[in-house]
C-alpha cells in the first residue's frame, strides 16, 4: 500500500512477559464510576446509567515518561484508573460473556484539563478539550488476564511527590467491568485493541511542572510519570 503522506505509527503498549506489543485501537473512558469521586465532583452517587467519553489512541504515553505541561490549561488534574484491554470485540456483549473478551489489565492516568472540562460542562459543550488532548493517557504495560486473572478488588492509589492523593478499592466500582462492557458494547462496536479506562476514586487534584506522579493498582502494576 502506498500513501500520499507517511502513515502514522500504530499506538501500542508493551505486555509484561511478552516480546510482542498490544496494539491500541480506541480508548473509551467511564465517567464518575466511584461514588466518592462522584460526590467530590458535585454529583449524586446513585447508580445512574454509566456514561463514556473517548481519547484518541495516540494519546497513550508509556509509564516512565516525562510529559510536558499541556497547552491551554492552568488546572491539570490526575485521575488514576484501572485499564481494561480487549482481545476481542463485538456488539451487545452480555455481561456474563464479557470477561472472556479481555486480554489483560493496565494502570492508566486520565489526565484532565479540569478548567477546560469545567467550562465545557457549564456551556453544555463536548469534553474533547478537557479530556482528549495530546499525551493525556499515560498507561503502563499490560498484565495478561492469563497471568493475573480478572481483578475485582484491590487497592488503587496515586501520590504526587510521594504524598498520597487518591486511594480507593476496585470493589468500590459502581459499574463493574462486565456490566461496563455490556453497556458500552450496546453503544459502540468494540474491537480487539480497545482500552477502557474504568473511572477514578476520590482525591483528584492539580499537578504542577516538576511534579512526580506515582500510582498503582494492587495485583496489576504501578505507574510513574513526571510533568515538565
Ligand atoms: Mn477519568
């Protein structure tokens, strides 16, 4: 195949214990999926239907990266999240069959330009500028489900310069992973290579140039990035 300009590289993540990489197709993100975070953002923690937004696949940056402070914001926030990586897609996937479609799990940070997101919310505009900006999806290598199973509990945490900011447990997810996949696959045709960021626990906050961000999910892995 010839192209009139050079085609972009396929975004991908390493897989722990494998030489081959995991190609990233799409990135879906779930909003307000821990009650304590819904409350801190001023929302009712009751179980409303889940809602989703997306980030382009090329917003992935590997753990260990130094990320330049993004354009056009003065309020860059961290959101630590468990990330699901799909090996198989489909539409209208029943929750009972959802775990079989999962290749593995990673730990990501849903970086958010909170000021731009807040403005969009106020004006009932889309969240793209707040959520889907360059390098907004730092993510670790993937641990395969064949190795670690399907985590449904375990500590999820994030620290800035060694100070604990976010802490929760996967058992606090309002929409569990199989339910999330069932719901999401009723909206979009899921595909191999899709990632799902599953929401963040309470304690989101701002980071500044020079900050070191560390975090992790018990039983999965740890992430670290730096902001420059
Ligand atoms: Mn998030």
